[in-house]
């Protein structure tokens, strides 16, 4: 699936169980999962849209979804976000396995939003 710059390209669901939650979505909607590393599973819906299940390394007290927006240059976008009043939560981080890089920021309303780029 080719995702244009500026489009939502990934949706992350924070879950309390990497056993139960993926099976729940698979049984209801036919999503397929594949492992990435400890505490994370990729999922793909029946139309090819992808996301991930994560426990975020600990118990999930207030589960939420985080969407990721595709950008050309994460570092430049983080600078723009700060200039506009956003807060950087995680600097540019390599995902590994040729899966690109990501970063996280908090918008003006307190929502956590991700950025993704191929490099």
C-alpha cells in the first residue's frame, strides 16, 4: 500500500495483553498479526492498513490509540512542531528491520501523535 506524505500510515493500540487483544481483533475482523520484538506485534487489516499492538513495556492503565502520520523528514517536522507549540515526546528513533523511523509528539490538546518516515 502506497501512503502519501501527510496521510495516516499506522495506528498503534495500547493493550493489556499481547495474547488476548490480537486474537480478539483477528476473530472479529480477520486481522493478521506478525511479531516484531518483545512487547509489540504488527497487525494488518483486510484492506492492507497496518498498525501495532503494544503494552508499552508495562501495565496499561489508560489505554489509548496513537496514529502515525507519514512525513518526508522527521527531524525537520519535529522542529516545526516545537515552533508551533507542540511537545516532543520521543525524538527520531530507528524501528529496525528496514521498518523506517518514528517519533512522537504531544499536540496542543494533549494528544500523543506519531510521525513515521522510511529513513
